C-alpha cells in the first residue's frame, strides 16, 4: 500500500495556506494558531518550532503533545470526504485540521469550532 503524499509534505508548506485561507475571510493568523494548538496540544512556541524545523505532517502529528479528546466530535465533509469515516488515523487528524480551518474560514465562531 502506498503512503499518501500529504504524509510526507512539510507542515510548514501548508501552514501559510491555512493562514491565507483564513485571512481571505477576515480571520487572523492567531485564530489559525489557536485552532492548531487546540487540536494538537502544542504551545505557541512548540508550534513555531514545528514550522521552523519543516517537519512533515507525519512527524508533526506524531510529536503533538496530545490530540484533543474532543477531536472525535469533529464531523462533516472536507474535499468530498466525511472526516469521521476516514480509517487511517493520521489522515483523519489531517482532515480534522482541514475541517477546523474550513469552519474558521466560513465564519463560524471560534468557541463553536473548539467544541
């Protein structure tokens, strides 16, 4: 079975795209960071370190201090895929993050995003 390309993609390459997507909808980098920290358990310093080290998504999630216990409450569709039905744990975590950033960009209140 071949590994998905996103697993070996540097998180630092996708992170600016998350920020740009949010900023296009009048949201902020701080809100993006808050969502990422909520999901992964990273501190702001830890998040910035992951970005500067250019770790891939696999390492980024493997080194995450703790995936939030409410992550399983994230439901919905991202890129035509229902996040709660994704079988691969790493891909599901990536899809969770995508879904949270989508919700932010769609104007959902941060308090509701952070279940």
